[in-house]
C-alpha cells in the first residue's frame, strides 16, 4: 500500500514538473517572439538605394548636417536604406542639380532656394532684400503656412521638400573698395547667385555675373569679377580671404538650401521608409538651424582675422539700402505672381 502511494506521489510530482517546464518554455518562446519583433524591426525596411548630391564644401554646417542625415537613415534602417552621398559637386554642379532631381537623374539633392526659383518663382522670396530681420523669423516662417505654400508649389513641379536648411545671411565681398552705401557698387562686376540677386546688384549700380560656387575663387583671382555675394561661411571655406580684400555685412537676404527628392521616386517608397526619412529630416533641419547664427558670427570673425577689411552697415544707414533695393521686390512679384504676394503678405503681417 505504501509503495502504491509512494508511486502515486512521484507520478503527480513528475506531472507538476513537466507542466512547469512547459509553462516556462511557453514564456521563453513568447519572450523570444517579442524580442524578435523589436530587434528585427529593421528587417521590415525594403532594400533601397538613394543617391544624394550636394555642392557645398564638406565642412559647411549644412553639409555636416546632411552627411549625418544620411548616416542616421542607414543606421536606423539597419543598412536597408543605402544612402550614397556625393559631396562638394562630385556628381552634379549647383547649376545642374535641380533638373537632375526633377528628371530622376539623382533621387535626392541639396540646392539653394535661389536656384530653385527658376523652377518655382515664388521660391525667390528668400532673395527679396531685407524681409527677414532675424534668425528666428525664418524658422517660424518655413514651419508655418509660408513653408507649406512653398512645399506645395515644389510638389506641383515634381520635387518634394524634405527640409529647409538655413544657410544664413548673405553679404558682399570685393577687391576694389569698401561698400559703405549702394553708391559704392557703381562700376563693379559682382558674381551673382541667381535672378533676384542680379536684380539687386543692378539696382545698386553694379554688373551681375552669374557663375557656380566652385568657379568663384578663380574668377576673383583672375579679376574676371571684382567681387561676389555669398554667405560668410562659404566665403571662409572657399578661401575668399585669399582673393578679396573687403567684406560688407548688411544681411540683405537670408539664404535657404532645400533637401529635395524626386516626387515619383518618393511616392514609390514604402510608407515605413518615408516616415523614417521625414522624421530624420525634421531632426536635421532643427540642428542646421541652430548652427546658422553661430556659423555666421564665427566665420565673419575668422575672415577679419585672416586679413579682410570688414564693414558692418550701421542700423541707421539701412533705410538707404532698403530704398535702393525696392525694384527687387517689384521684380519678384512680376515672376512669382499671386503666390509671391501671398508669401510677402504673410511675412509683412507677422
């Protein structure tokens, strides 16, 4: 009898042990399944190759932000979204960039709002002189109705704007004399970066000469042009201090660069990939905007330390510069039409 009871107890204990093991295995299996869902999330990205070109020097703050943007997407997607970056004009010049994006010759590219104005005239708003009087005003504008209108106009042409990259304020450098008033421009040949900057140069009495950023150093060195308009960050990186003597700081325009993607290519991407790119682009835009003011200040100081004669237009003298630039606003409205007027109204009313 005792043997029978002992056998029954042993059997019941064995059953309990097996049940416990079964539960533990179930929990382990379930736990592994959960871990697989989280750790394997990158496997849900489809393998995609995206070529991204830009023309700025690689140490420019926009370039640094764009390079990090590409690295972050690669990392977050576990390498499934392969961002192939072509920096500093290796693949395309700034003059060829937009057409290549629109035709799908390259999937993504970074180019100035000034050059995009030839495709979307309203984008020339950033070249209308003296409409943005501080750094924060630009960020507020591009993240609101103002920016939405520009993004919509770009998509109608076949390019989706992923981010607005703050380049900073644009200034004048030249070899002949310090520019203390618009009168001092007369007779000079100034490198321009687009249609509206050319209008401004003409309004001030100089002759505009359009050329890509990579051509300017040689043109200044050979006296093909007497001066150029650009941001101080690019002036420093392109070594303007070696070939020009005078720098005039009047903050006449706030230049934006756009990271844009071919719209058809974008529409063909999986939603998960689109979400990853948009999220990373937003983070990158914020970082670049934080750098712009700091870079403007530090690069202007560095140019002065390198020997350039720097003149900052006093605030009380700016009305003279603004008045002389009035024809540029009129020229903008002629090309940008109703949308251009809407954008100016938004800025004027803020």
